C-alpha cells in the first residue's frame, strides 16, 4: 500500500504543478498497484473505486494535453485579409524576380479577390481594408504594364560575342630549353583523354536512356514525383479558394479511422498558424502513426539545424519568403522537397490534417501550438509512402529523404573481432561535434 500512496501523492503534486505527462504516469502506476493489491486480496475491494477515479483523471488530462483545437481562431474577415495580403506578396515576389506575366496574373487575382470581399462585407472599415490592398495591387500592375511597354518600344542594341583569344599561336612547341631568366613557359607534355563517353555540358539535355531511368524511378506507390528544379521555386501557391490536393486525402491507419472526427485546415483550429516559430527537436510529438523512424530522423535533423545554424530541413518546405524561411500559406498549398530514388523531387500537399474526437491531432505535431512544420513534413513523406497507414521504415531511408545525406549503416556487434567500439565512438564523437555527420540508433530483432 505504501507504493500506491507514493504514486498517488506524486500524481496529485504533478497535477497541481501542471506537469501533466508526469501526473498521468503516476496516476496510472497508483491505479495499477491498487488493482494488483485488490486482486491478491491484500486490501478491501472498495479501493477499486479509488483506482477508477485515478483512471478517469488520466483520461481528462490526456484530452486536455492532446487537444489542439482552439476556440480563438481568426474571423472570416481576418482570414480573407491574410489571403489577400499573401496573394499580393506572391505577386511582389514574381514581379521582383522578373516573371512579369505571372506577376500580372497574380496582381489581377489579388484585385479581383479584394473587390469581391469588399462588396460582400457589411462593415465599411473592413471594406476599406480590402480596397486599400486592391489599390496597391492595381497601382503596381499598372506600373509593371507601363514598364513592359516602355521596354518594348526601345530599340535593342545587338550584343556580339567577344573575339576569341588565339591560343594556338601562343603555344611553345620548341624542344629547346628556355634562356635563363626568360619568362617563356616550359613546354608541356600534351595530355589526351580517351573516354568513349563524351562529358555532358552544363544544361545539356538527358539522353533517351537517362530519361527512361528518370521516368521509371519517378513512379512511387502509383504516383509520379517529378525531379525538383530551380524553376519549381516559382511554384504558384496563391489561389482564390482553398487548395485541395488532386490526389485526395491520405489513407488513414486503423487506429486513426477509429478516432477520426474530421479533417481540418490549420486556420480552422489554430489561433495564428505559422510554419516555423523556432526549430526545436524537443517539441516534436508522435501520436498513433507508426512512423517512429521518420520522427526520429526529423528530430535529429531539427537538432542539427538548431545547433549548427544550417538550414537542413526548413529549406525543403515551400512557400518561402525572400530570406528562404517557410511561411504559412492561407490558401492551403505546400510543396516539400524530398530526396527520393537518388534525386530531389517535389511533393505537393494541401494543409488538411486529421482531427480526433476530442480535438486532438491524429498525426505528429509540434508542441509549439501554432507550428506546422512537423505535420506538413510528415504528411508529405506519408503521401510518398502511400498514406498514414505506413508499415514502418528505417532511419537510413528516412534521413536520406529529408537531407539528401548518404547513409552509412554500422552494425554494433560487441562480440565480433571486427567491431572496434572505441574507434567507432571516437569517429562519431569527433565528426558529430564538427557538424559533419548526424546519427540515429535503432534495435534490430534477430
């Protein structure tokens, strides 16, 4: 009975402090000890009710700690303003990058959306806000149009290539030794390359066999994932209505199906959604998706980025601002760059996430309540793997997909004469603290 009293006192103390995870553990232990004592007739059966009270409290705390749906979500007006400003910002980015045609379309889209919101609003102050955004877009669109017309009317000065240097006439083919003090270079022995395969020039198109390999490896779980190119950084993310993935909702695991209430977008259950507030591996929370190897890989990659200040995983989420930082898209479209079958590929997803009966996320998430980087990265990877009903993987594959780093698998066999634990530890220790590697361990059942 002393053990039951100890755990009960610990549980109540943790509960009052707000340390709910520790309180849950202690309540469960107290209930377990009491149930064991009752079964062995060591205490009166009436204590069963005490154990049940502890279990009831556990359920309350679990619902309280896992609930992510906020009652303080943004109003429809605030969401529309956010969408309008996002559309305008997308147009500014395209304009600044010299993508004039795309910029004009985005400016027109922003103007149309703002005028629609302005007409539908009964509040004059709110209508004025939309008209101001529309005016900014219209003024910039007119300036861009005028600039394009001026450029078109100007006569272009032809640019001719520079005359090539006559390198042949400068070759010294004499076998005589140069005069002392002369600056004439010594004759070089000619070198020849007998490679039967000509080296490709930068930007040269792939040949037919290479294209076949690329096409064959682009098909993963019945979906095609094309290579990520620099032009994909200009992917369109702005839409007048919320974006929905053409591939539909992801398949759920059996556990998720039992608990699913609905699919929701971040704007519907978060006060102020943001992709990344502060990268931190300690905030990652896994739920009922069986992707522990992926979550482990995500955690160590996040820790590396936080420690060494190098964008290791945050640079694979789009859209991004001009500083390369992922930003929340109120239009609901995201793109994640993953290394799949030996090449970086783009994965398009929407922001719909599975929500449980008690308002809890049924996927991994960040304990920083408004952050999206964890569920977005998980959703992109789960899409590639066929859905949330993921059978599991290993961290070699997962970490390579996130970072592109080449994995090395090291088997720890203390009884093997070929295994040198001290040497391995020294190698990992020195490389890790230099920021040259990251590692994760896992058990293998033989």
